[in-house]
C-alpha cells in the first residue's frame, strides 16, 4: 500500500528539482522517490560503533597461526593424500 509524504521546500529548491526532473523526462515525484531510494542505499546497515565492537571482540581471541610456507605445504600435502589411497 502506498502512503503519501508531504515535504515542504523553498520555491527555489522545488524549481531546481523540477528542472532536473524535466531534464531526465521524469515527474518531480519520480525523481524524489529515486533520490530517497539512493540515499537509503547509501546508509550503512550497521553503525560504525557496532562494527568496531565486533572487530575489537575478534582481536581478543588467540587463533593458531603458522608460517605461510608451512601452511601451504600442509594444504598441498592434504590434497595429495586422497590420490594415493583412492579416497578424498
């Protein structure tokens, strides 16, 4: 269901929006709806504070690490293990 939204603009603002809408062969209402949708898409889904809290929580954990060359060698060894035995 559609709802009506009333927005009060200065006359100069409305005229400027009208010029842009006409140049794009749109009604003012179509242009305004598009502008509102674009502004909504640009809004972050999560606040910066929440994102920082998640990163800080993750850095409090100690995860196992290894030398990158050793990790790659172990991964490649694991890939080859299935070939010799015929199983994956």
